[in-house]
């Protein structure tokens, strides 16, 4: 599998749609929902479209895409404050090293400590990438930090 990691310099509709689909999938996983009915899916999708816009990437923020055959299969978004806002890989491409490729790109290009709020299902991934566990939040997410060795 030949995956390319590329810097995303602006959010286009394909990237935004991918982001929304991943948020909905995360919502379903956290809430133990197997399948959303189409009406609920559309309602959540429209709400997310209002939240995520082409102007969302702030000054100094970095967004990477993982592409397979010019199709986005993953992305990572880290803010200028070194807070990892998102790291998602499309379900059918998970456990194939794509998340690690994205994480390696972040670690290579970001100076300083990196922090993230990890969902229960992603804690092991972050531990594997040298993040330390911190405070557990009320919704069972965990504050984690990767200490820079530079």
C-alpha cells in the first residue's frame, strides 16, 4: 500500500466531507450506536457542516492528509499551540500503519511537547507513540502529552 502524506494547505469539500464522516463515526462509537438512520445522519452532517468551514485552519495550524491513489484515507490536524485536534484514519484503512505515518510526520515537523485529548479507543495508539497519560475526564477521554526530546 503506497500511502502519501501531504500537507493540506486549505480545506476543500473533499477534506471537509471526510472530516465530518470521521466525526460521525466517532460519535457513533462513543455512544455505542451501530447505524444511524438516514434522517439522523443527515441532521448531524448538516450541523457539522456549520461547524467546520474552509476558514477553520488558523494561522500556524498544520493539517496533513494521508492519500492512497489520490483519495484521502486519513488526516491529522495540529494547532499552533501543539494541541493535536484530530488524527483520524478511515475505518477500512486502520491498523495498516497510516496513523503512524501521520504521527511521524507531526513529530518530525512540530517543535515542543504535543498534547491531545484521547478517546478511550485511541489511548493505546498514543501510548505506542510515547504519549504519557494524564487526567481522565468525565467523558472517559484522557489528557495525554508527548514530551519533546529535541
